[in-house]
């Protein structure tokens, strides 16, 4: 009897260490910031972004006035995949309250997110979704014009959609430009950026058509003195760590050597992490299931190996502590996200593992293993 018991104790101890190692690897891999997957295109103007690529402007764009409600943006892009909710461009640290102006690809749709303030002074996020914009491996010149109560979208010079905004929206195109990624979470967009122009004034329909023809013919917009852009990136350098703003070097785009998030979330609250999508609930299930083995193995070790009478609270607490260490560490890993939802689900998984160990059927099976 002594020999099987000894083998069992060693097996339980090894299982605890093995499960803990797997959890730490799964939660913290790759343990460092990967190289920035933003590379110049060979033989043509533009930059290709992989799944962990980004550009960041050296300085901030200013709205110019206290409440500038107009602006325009022209972006020449070519998506590599039918991406799901990936950030093509955003302005970090904008001169307005609420969520920053952002462009996202959601399969073939372009999603434009911009703040608006209602009559009571409450900040909301206005979302304008335009389907059929993106097609894998095909370039498209997207032009977006902004006014206080409206967003207009053009695709290859053709009007695509006009979205009304209930409240007022100002100073959208201000702050630090982040290309192909979010400023707060890892949400890198894979594809090619071939050109970018930012205007503090509103382009009209004729000007967007003129610029589409000029971009596709000459690789640049047809600049008019009355509508000089605040930024023009032609991406014609083809080497180096800077994509130059042809208008002002203060807002050149830097190509970091390593992938980064400007302002990563730290233990983000569960209500902010919630997304009404199947992928969210899949992640919840994975995080619960991933800690069940930890709760089970630690229970087996403390109950049957160490002979502790009432270790339940310590077991559940250990799941919280391990999860907390992982989530805090993830704030320094740009490919991971630090949130409180995982703290809850991981602790729940540990408690379920403890419950599973304490079931009469489990005890009967483990007793049989020890005896034999």
C-alpha cells in the first residue's frame, strides 16, 4: 500500500506543477513584445502590416480651434483578409471627451466611430457602418468627410453612405495618429496602407472624386491651395523607420522596432470588456475551463497528500492570485489584454475544479487508483 500511495503523491505534486506551468505559458506567451510587423512594400509605395504591426505619429494633431466640427480623411488601403473588427486607424488622446475617432474593418464593412455630445452634455459614440467597402486583395480609396451632425463616406470617389449624428461632434481628427492598431488594446489590422491624407476642413463630393483620380493616377491627391491637408503620407520612402508627413515633420509616422500599444488597459472592468458576440462567450468558457485542472490538482494535493482538513478557501484564493499575477503581467505584453473578467472566470474555474474533486464519484475513482 505504501508504494502506490507514494507514487500517487508524486504524481499529484507533478500534476500541480505541470498545470501551473501550462497556465502561465498560456497566459503570458510570448513573454515579450514581438517585432513590429510593418514592412515597406517592394517596388511600390506603401507599407504592409502583419497581425502585430503599427505606426504611431511623432506628435499630436491639433484641432486648430476650440470646437472644430469639420474634417476629412482619405485612406488608400488594401486588406489582406476579411478581418473581424480590426482597427485600421485611430486618433489617441483627442481634444474631446469620450471615445476617439476610429476606423475599423468588420469583414467587408467599414465602421466609423466618433464621439457626440447630446443636449444634456452626455457623451455618446456614434457608429456609422458601411457595407461592401473592403474586398480581400483589392485596394480601395476611402474618403470620409465630417461635420458636426453628419458623417459622409465615399469609396473610390463614389458616395457610399451618409450617417446622421444625433448630438454634436467636434475635434475628431486630433491627437496622436495610430495606424493599423488601437491605442489601448491589441487589435492590429493586417493589410496594406498605400496613402493617407488628413484635412481639418470638409471636402465636397467633387473634390473627393478629383482626389480619387489623382491618387490612383499619380499616387497623391490633387492639392488645392484652399484645401491644404494637415498631413499627407505617400509612403514612398521604401526603407527606414519613418513615413514622412509631406506637410509637417512634427507628425511624421514612426515605425517602432517592436510592436506596442500606446496606453494598454490595466485590469479593465468587466462591463467595459463585455461584447455581445459569440467570441466573447467562447473566451469566457475557455478561461473557466482552463483553471478547472488547477483547482482539481491543488485540491488533490492539499487534501490527500498534505492532509489539510479544510483547504477550500485557500484553493479558491490561489486561483485568484495566479490569475491576478497573469493579468497584471499582461499589461506589459502588447499582444495580451489585462482585464478583470479573467480574474472572475479563472477563480470560478478553480472553484469548479475543487468541486469536481470533492464529488463522491471522483473520490471513489481516486481511491481505486491508489489501491491498485
